């Protein structure tokens, strides 16, 4: 049986007036199918493997931030890329998580058809659920090609979203400290 993503890509090429048998396009359906599976591999992400048990007891009580995490996703409305930086913070409650797990978490949720607002909330919610910290803050800044390349064609705008849970939501000083620490110098 033929790969449905390859078949769909052939149909799209034909609908655009292209010849899928043309030299430069012969392997395009296979390349597109592979690329889409890679770009959307987050659907298969197992969060227990993302964190891989990297939780450690710690008496640290101050904010932990991993900032400028590059991410790439696909807008679910136009299937065009959006990409940017994520800034993730938490305040431990007796446990910390391996720092490399935070970018892995961002990637797991970004590699799906997404909207930035949901993506931001999913990252914050999962970290809050599995780590059980005093609070979590996530800010994401992204350029959306569906805004830059089509429709309004605005090439200079960025979207910023945030999700604040626990003390990041209830304590304005904690929230402000986080926002000050992620500010561009």
C-alpha cells in the first residue's frame, strides 16, 4: 500500500499545476512525508521518556530558568511554520529536574500542529503536573510565517504568549522577577 502522505503530496503538486514526474519533483512526495513525520513527531512523545526520571531531591528554593530555548512548530490553521524562543522557569518544592529536560519538553509539544497559546499552556501545565513545584512560568516569543508570508504579510511582528501557574500567578513579585530576568539586555 502506498504511503498516504506521499499520495497526498502528489495530489497537491498536481493541483498546483506541477508534474510530480518532473526530475526535481520525483522524490518530493517521499521527502515531504519524511519531513512531516519528523516535524510532527511530538504526537508520539512519551512524557515519561522526555523526563526520563531526571527528578532529584534538592533544598533549592529560588527560581530556576532555562531561557532562549529555540523551537519550531507548525500552525494548525495553515500548516505553515512558526518559530522562536521559549523561556521556562519554576520554583522548586523539594525537587528539581535535569535542565536538559526542559528544552526536550518544549520540543515534544512544539512538534505537533499547534497554536502558540495552547503550546505555551501545555508546556507550563506538564511541568507543573510532573514536578509539582511552587510555580511555573512560561513565556514564548515567535514569528509566524502565516502572518509574514500570506494574508497581512507583516514581516516584523512577533507573538508573545505566557502561562503563569502557582506562585508565578499569585505573587506579582515572583512574576516580575521572572519577566525581568528574561528581558533582552
